[in-house]
C-alpha cells in the first residue's frame, strides 16, 4: 500500500465523522479535513494570514448533483473565528468583498462569491495553480538561472495591465471607484504554471466603496514597496501602485532588493522621506533605467501618470527586441517547478477522490444551506448558467495560497 493509498484509507474512515451534514462551523485543525462547509467541501489547508484562513475546497459542478462525479476546485478564504466578533475586522473583510466582486480581468484573481455561514464570513475565489513571484525569483536564484530581461518585463507589463484595469474601474452608474491596491509586492503576484500572471489580494485596497477607516496612526502595506505618501499616511492614488510596480520591476531586472542591505528602521526612514536611489539602478540599460527611475520618483507628480503610460514605455523600449510571451513564462515555470508539478497532480487526484466520497455521504446534497450572501458575481456557480467560471485545478502540497498580508511593517 502506497503512502497515498494509506492516507486515503485513513481519510475514508474519518469521513462519516465529519460528513453528518453541511456544517457552518469554522475548521480549527487540519485533522478535521475533509469537512463540509455550506456548498463546499474543505479539503486542504493552504495557509493562515493575519485576517483569515485559506483552504483548497471543492464545489460540485452541475454534473456532481447528478452523480457524475464532476467537481471543481476553488479556494475558500474565511475570516478567522476569533475575529468574527470584532467589528473592525468584519468591516475590513466586507470592504474587501465589496471591492473584489467588481473585478473581472484575466490578470486578476477572480472572486466569485462572498457570504456568511453560521458565524463564519468567507469568500470563494479562483485557485491559481502556481507560485507567487517571490517563490519564482528564489527558485530561479537557487538554480543559478536568473530571470531573462524579456521575461521580467513581460511579468511587469501584465502587472501594469491589471493595475490599469483596477484603477479605471467604475461602478454600475459609471462613477469611478478610485481603486488603489496599496500592497503591490512579489507575494501578491501569482505566476501560474501555465504562464499566467495574476494580481491577488485586494484586502488592503483603498476605494470609494470602503466602509471601514484605518486608524490615523496605522500605516498598512509592505514598507519595502511603499512610496513616501503611503509611508507618511497621506492620501493615496493610482500613482501609489505605480511606485510599488517600479520597485518590483527594479528587483526583477537587477536581481537585487530595492533597499538591499538596509535594516527595517533604515527602510522606514528612507521610505518616509523618499529619494532613495537603489545601488544597481545605474547598471541598467540607460533607456530602461530612465523608465524605471520615473516610476520610483519620490514626488508622485513626477511619476508615470498611469499604469498604461508606464506599460507603453516598457513596450516601446522592447520594440527593437524579442518580447517574451506567456509561452516563455510557462516554459520557465515547468523547468523550475517540474517536481512540484508532478506532486501537484498526485495531490489533485487524491483530493478529487476524497471530495467525491465526502459528497456521496452528505445527507442531502440538494438541501438549501443557511449561507447569507454578501456579494456574488453574476452567474457564478449557478447550475442554471451556461458559463460556469473555470478554475485552475492543481496545487503543490506546499503551495502558497492567495496571500493575506495584514502586518503593517512587513518587508516581504
């Protein structure tokens, strides 16, 4: 009996304990998995952040209800149980929900449903089969395989495409939402195994939809990617994200950190005053260096006026050379994470089998749940809809879940 078969047998014996009905209680231990949660079956804990826990889950496609064994994998992010009674945290979670359900772009992780089940707030989102950009850079460095300039620029261009969409987003009445991510960093940029670039986690975003207000002395975000106005807790706008994208671009293109060699205290001092010149900016090709340097201007009035303008300049710079494509990123991901990909397929097979067993033992798969809908994307997960959103479906055992940063002085 293989380790996988043994684990599956043990899991099968546990199913009756956890599948008495569609429960709404929060999962407090990985040993409680798999576990029903409303219309989902929680399969695998992916991570825990400052505000929430993140699970790989299954939700049956229409065929599952007919006994065809068809399931879709998704990610369920829950507000941590101990925070559900905290009005500030609940407001922050609902703020995120109000923002993310408006987002519908190929370069942004899709959120399909937001609700409350029992005392637990949750959102259901696309699962991205891949790694975050920080993991990619670290793996490439360990393999002595630095990112080619063309691949680095492709990733930055896709990030700017996502930001341009988010910054221009309007509500149903055409009123701009003035959405600012405020937490652009490699941890919040996912690179799928198939080469897609996805911006994740709008949990710290500022917009006109916000209900909750940050405490006046509370600066949120990652200091290593924060422009002066954000570090000083001044009003932010789209150019705040452009600065952070400039830092990401610098680090990808030079292979060094923007504040390389500085302590957290020194970084805070530099961020608040602005004007930091990273060590290797002068080593970049002159035209490219000027483009990145403008994005990093301490005075936001001197930065690129929009993500689209920043992207156009990068495209013009590459005009004389060979631009990378999604195909190139896919080849790099498969080369660097081949073993992880194999393990991911094995995990997917096992989790899909477990999901089928759990679903078959539920008392009444068609019974309505007590889920309170907070926000939903039109047509999402509807058995009546002809366009059910597709999910990427595999995940390494140690896969990084959509990151949930709430530590305000985080440098990563």
